[in-house]
């Protein structure tokens, strides 16, 4: 299978949004839904953040998987080097087991080395055996034993239209 790993940017964000729609709804957008006016301003601002990275796998003029990563410096380290955190990795079900997730992880490796980070970190559900297997193949180890991923979400609407 042929695919390219490319950085998501302002120009290709609508294609990324189509993939995100599929992930959320389990189906492709209809032509009527595609014609709706989309204001991507807030997303474009996020993509311009120098510490935030999104790469997508493109096959046949569509995005079929993506990886999001965030750089966090460590002030306690020499030269404040930090870690690149993998926040999300996802591939459309019909495109799994074709090397896409591995290629996206390799792209994160390359980015981390280019940034001269200490390394990469990620969280994974302990019962997600397929993901754990992939991460182990990519050289990740469980260095912290049993741990919890904790989250706090705001219960009120978050404004996404920035001035």
C-alpha cells in the first residue's frame, strides 16, 4: 500500500477534519455536509504552535491515520531538553495492519531526534494489547510500572473562536 506521511497544516486541514469526522461518526461526510461552511481559524492557530505537531498518513487523496505530538521541556535537565509526548495515534480500521501506525511512530522518532529531545513518552490503556505490541516493536518500555492516566475536563463550553 502506498501512503505518504505529511505534516497537517492550514492548507490540508479540511482533509484532516474529514478523517476526524469519520473517527467520531463512523462514516464519511455526505456531499451536503461537505458543502457546509467551516471556520477552521482556531485549529489553524493551534497548528501554528511551535511545540505542537500533527502528521497524517495520506493514501489516495485522503488522510487515513494520524499522530499528534507535543514537546514539553524539562527545566531540571541540561539545556532544558524535554520529551516529545505522543498524544494520539489513530488509523482508520480498513487501513490497519498495513504499516501506517509504524510509519507514523517512526516520524515521531525522527522529529524527536531532530529536536534533540531526551526521548519520547506516551500513555496507553493497559488493556489495549494491539497498541502495546506496536509500541514495544517501536522500542518503548514500561518504565513506570502500573500507572494511571488522569484527566480533568471542564464542565462548561470551551470557547474555540479566538479573536
